[in-house]
C-alpha cells in the first residue's frame, strides 16, 4: 500500500511539473554514502583543514550520513510515510486545519537551512487521515534540496492525491539561511508561500478562514 501511495503521489507531481529535478544514477544507499564521503574528504582538504585532527576526522562521514539518511532522505520514495486512510463515517465536512507544523528543509541553491512552520487544511470528503500523517508528509518533502514555492505545492498535490479531493490548502512561513547567514545577511525577513486548491481557491470566505 505504501509503495502504491508513493507512486501515485510521484505520478501526480510529474504530471503537474512539480517533481524535484531527480535523475536515476543507479546508486544505492551505500554507494551514495561512499561517494559523498570521498567528495567531502576532498572538499575539507581543499579548504585547508587537517583531517588528522580528532575534531575533523569524522566530518566527511558525518556529512555523508546526514545527506543520505537524514536531511535528503525525502529524495527516496522508499521513505514515503505510510498513510492510513479512514472512511469518513462521522460525516465530517468542515475544515480540518493543523497549525505550526515544523518545517526544516535545505535550500537547493546553497545547501543551507530553511527553517519555519507550515499550516495545512483540508475539507474531508470520503476519507480522512490521521493528523500526524500530514506532519509526516510535510517532513518527507522538506527532506530534499528545495525551493519553498515548490515545497508548498508538493505538499498540496500529495494531500490532494491521497485524500482524493481538491479541497486542500498549504501555507509555509520560513527563514532562509541563504538570506540570513550569507549574501544580504538579513536576519529578520521571512518568506511566506501559499498553495490553494478547490474551495480554498474558489471561495473567498473559506480562503479567509484558512489564512486567518
């Protein structure tokens, strides 16, 4: 079931032109880890750092493991969360809204942190899903190199696909460390993106209730 759900979501993203720019390089987890570790060893040495120092000796290993198993594990649909759909027996037809979902992602332009919160809502039709599953979907797509606009819409389309309804809304407000810690070095600004579907787009009242 999990693999079928993941494939359905991936197809929907591809059809919408919103899949992350992926290519199959034929490398399994171990080969990716080994390649990244070797490359990061060269990067650290090129910076003039001494890998014989006990503080730095394991840095290439740590970065490779972090990339493959943690902050970029959302690139592998084998890690897509299991989503249990429940028949909407209680007849819920009002908005379900989850606020303050933690979002930690990585800017694909500079590979530094994006940090913020998401708000997600949907109006149930035939199915509902456990509330924690929405958090897991947000986390899955955040664990990729990302741009915030794409991330917002990926979450929207994934939920529309899994819930079989267009009535989904997503907004993300985040700090980008490529802005905060480099370049313009603006520590105060945040970026807000919104993706609306179904009645959230067609009804100003429903949209206002979600955004309020």
